[in-house]
C-alpha cells in the first residue's frame, strides 16, 4: 500500500529524489529570484527521534492501532508551510502516542470509551491537510497521552437519494474517492478545495472549508444537509430536513468545530448531476485589476461557470 510522506505533501514514492531536486533548483531559484547554495535533503524517518509513547491501547484495540515511527510522525503535523519545514528538518514536537484507524463506527466508539477512561486525548484526523494546527496532539499536562484518530478507512458513499439529489457519505472519504463513487451514479458533490487530493468530508465540515475551484456554492456549509458524530457521551445527529427555521441550526454546532465536540462519522450532502459537456477558454489581461473586475462581472452576472 502507498504510504504518505512523513513530512510533506503527497506519497513517499512521489517525493523528488535528491538528483531531481538538484536538477530543478536552478530554474526554481531563477523564477523566485533567490540564491540557492545547495539542495538540502529531508531528515530520513530512520533518523527521526521521537519520545517513547506514553500510553498503549488495550489488547482489544491493538488491531486498529499503531505506534510505529511512520504512523506517529506522519500524524504529528498538518501541512502548513511551517509544518512542512519542521517535518522536513525531522522536528516532531507533539507526536501522537498512538494512531488509531477505525474500520467502522463501533471502532470509533471503542477508542473514545477507552480514551475517556484512561485520561487520553483523542484528536480526529481526516486527511491531515490542516493549516491551523488542528491535527497536532499538543495536550494539557493533566492528560496521560494522545491518540490521533485517522478516519481514512471510513470512505464509503453509503446511500444516494437521487430524487432529492443528496448522498450519505462517510466522513473519512477524501475528494477523489468520494467523487469516484458519486461519478459511478452520474453525480458530483462539486466541492473542490485545493487540498482535494487528501482532505476529507469530515475535515471539510470540521473546518468549514471552501472549495475555491468552483463557483456559486463554494462553502461546505451550503452543501451539508445533516451531520452524524460520536462523542464520549453518545451519538449526536442532526435531522435532514428540506429546510428549517426552528431555533439555532444544529449543524452549525459541528460545522467549524475542529474536532472538539465529537468525531464526525458521516453526513448527508447535496449532490448534482455531473456536467454532460465541458468547455474552457483562457483570456489574458494586461493588468491584474482588470482580470479581477472581469471575474467579478462574470460572477455577478448570474452565469454559473
Ligand atoms: C495545499 C493546501 C491547500 C488547501 N486548500 C484549501 C482550500 O482550497 N479551501 C479550504 O477551505 N482549505 C484548504 N486547505 C486547508 C485544509 O485542506 C482544509 O482545512 C480541509 O478542510 C482539512 O480537511 P482534512 O480532511 O485534511 O482535515 P484534517 O487536516 O485532518 O483536520 C482538520 C481539523 O478537522 C478535525 N477533523 C478532521 N476530521 C474530522 C472528523 N471526521 N470529525 C471531527 N473532526 C475532524 C481535525 O481534528 C482538525 O481539527 C488547504 C491546505 C493545504 C495544505
């Protein structure tokens, strides 16, 4: 199975080799107008020093848990520029003690039950593309350790309501696998953040992500119909209604919650038929402002490119 890089974006087998980086360096240096003395190489995983794990999972959870160096290092940071630079230099300040990979909701519940009893923090982990420190396991001293709860295996489209154009999807589904399953039914969620390759439905909801590669409904808030989450004190689920004006919107509790209120396990989201035709054109503007004005005019014209 392909492994993600323990420090940077993408998979280990897609990281540039030292020779490739050296060959690319002069062009990059010229383009960015900066002097490059030599190409630095990332600290290899074998040379990374992590503190010993403070806690171990109970035997009943051993099958879905790992405390090996790759699991702990690759779940230690998000993927902001500073995260990547620290990981590149082999610096992992808050590695999780355990990485748990639940196969279903029952596993999520079992991890939460153990962690609550053992005084261990649980940090939900979707695609790990956070740029706001959301996945790092920096915990208060009163806690005994931290588990990174990787939802990646919960990646199925569970149900499609073709009449109302909605789908019930597991929270760990990353952009490509989610769209691939919807495409098999001629549908799309049409939500394209720049981190689409690795970020997940649960992460989009927990961070109130925006899909900047589309127009009109570009905020995940616009697409969520209901959310289901597990918390240490039980399941939480909002009702899927065509519309509601009753009181405070319950979905807002989870939208933007950054994992602090519960583990989102699935959600109903709006979907639409995939486009049947596609056409694109490039237009060159002499000045940046004129290009921005043209984009605004198109966006405000009622066209939905
Ligand atoms: C190169 C790059 C491009 C990006 N482009 C965009 C963009 O276009 N638009 C945008 O909005 N953001 C963007 N981001 C930021 C990031 O991708 C988004 O915040 C994204 O929604 C995070 O999703 P994730 O699955 O990777 O979540 P993670 O990074 O794994 O987690 C983010 C937060 O959500 C919580 N969380 C994750 N899953 C769950 C769950 N199932 N239940 C409860 N809490 C959960 C985590 O604990 C954490 O607090 C980009 C980041 C990078 C590095």
